[in-house]
C-alpha cells in the first residue's frame, strides 16, 4: 500500500501538502490536482481512522434496521446507500432483529467508531438514544418513531390501515379481520387503528375477536391466518399490516383451497406494503403501496443535512449542535409520506 511520502514524492510536494489535500485544508488548485493524480496513480487510500480522530467524526454512517430479510428494509437500505455514496459517505448496515439490546450495542459501536451519524428504524418505542445524542451525533428515525426529539421520516400509517379496510368494505366484505404487527411498534399500532376506525364506521360484523397479532414475519402471518379461519364464525376478508405477514396469510389461504398460488374464493385480502414474491394473482389482492425508496432517500437527506450543519458549526466555532435533543437551537424535522391504494379487481362472492 502506498504511503503519504510516496504520494508526496511523485507529486513533487511535501507530505504536509498531501495531508492538507486529504483533510480538506487550503491548498492551491494546481498542487491539489498534482496530489490527487499521484494518489490515483499509486492507488493511495487515506487513513480514514486517523482522519476521523482528527476531525472527531468519520465519513461513515450507521443504518440500523430490524430485519434485513424483509424486502421493505432492503429497498430502504439501498436508497440510503445511494444517497450517502453521492455525498461521499459510506454506510454500515446493522440488523437489530427487533432486539433492543442488540440495537443498543450497534449504537455503542457508532459512538466508539466516531461515526458521523445514525439512521435508525427503532426496535421498540423504548429505544435508548440518550448516549448517541449526548455525543452530539445526528440521529434520524425512519419508519418508526422514538421518544426523542429527533428528525424522522414516517409513513402515514393510520390512513394506510383505513384505506386498506375501506377498499374491502367497498368491495362488499363485512367481517373484516386484521393481522396486526407487534404491540408497541408504532407502525403496527397505527395501522391497526386505521382498521379499527374503518370497521367501526362501515363493517357490520367486525370486532376485536377478528384481531390477531403477528411478528411482521411470514410465520406470524401464517399462524394468525390459521387462527382466524378456525373461528366458528370466520371472517370473509382480512387486512394484513405488512408484506411478509401478507405472504404467510396468502399461503394459508392458498392451501385452504388446495390450489397453489390461489386466494380462497370469495375471501378478500388487503396488504399494507408491496408483496415481495410474485406468486399470487395481483387482481385478487388489495395492496397499499408504500413509498419505501422515498422513505430511505428522505432519511438520508435529513442526516446528510445534519452532518453538514454540524461541520459548519465546528468550522465557525459555534456551540450550536446540529443534533436535535442535545441543546440545539435547530428544531427537529419530520417528513410524512403517504401510501397509495391499489384495490383488488375481485368483489365479495365474485
């Protein structure tokens, strides 16, 4: 690996000049061009660890998500990475498995490694961000809220739950069940609330006996759907509050009629989130499309802006912190994105 001294020798400048170029210090354009050309020729990579110690933050951000196997979060991660790369930042992907202790360890690593900031889909409504905020690291919550005054990007979840249910009511279904996500996860609570609003207003036979809770994974959707179909008076339709549980519910319905890939005749299905596997007839299923890529892009933009604000404050010698929640005079920002209903083209008993 080339050294700073070899780059300096090839460029015809001092090692100090090379250091200034790669630490964004004032250098003439001509010398900077010589240094960068020499570095490219020698495939020289600046020592990021040393640079981060000098600058008190790195060029790396952490993205902490609950389930990397869920295509929702895979798409979100790709959007974050694309935006971060364009801004000269690298992304470390951390999978919390909805485990607050695992999440806390990742946040500790973000602090110890002087990461520039964190984008977090919280594992619970009790996620503790106090340590990372105390270190004046910007944090952006994505998809789920926290109890901290930080930037956030959210889906408008209650209207999404209502829209999914209203579409089934409009199609003629009356006993509409709900497979909700885990209690205490804001996305699950709000989508369940939207279902409750709609069935209270427009469905004749729906109630708490048609509510089941899942784990936001395929097996959770399967278990809940099996329980619903086993009721003495089963539902005629179901709202499923995320994509993977939707897959599980559809598997059970397909098995019920012994036709792979078919939804049980006359049974209505609405899923919040795009199905990750194209194994079911889309005309039979109502889907609330969620703007996942836009969610990731907006979260990355907020974090990049906070990092830039913090750097500008440091250069100016200001005591204003760009991270909300740590005595900042810059208020937290919230972005809310709406889902888009794509109704099924099959009506009740159709």
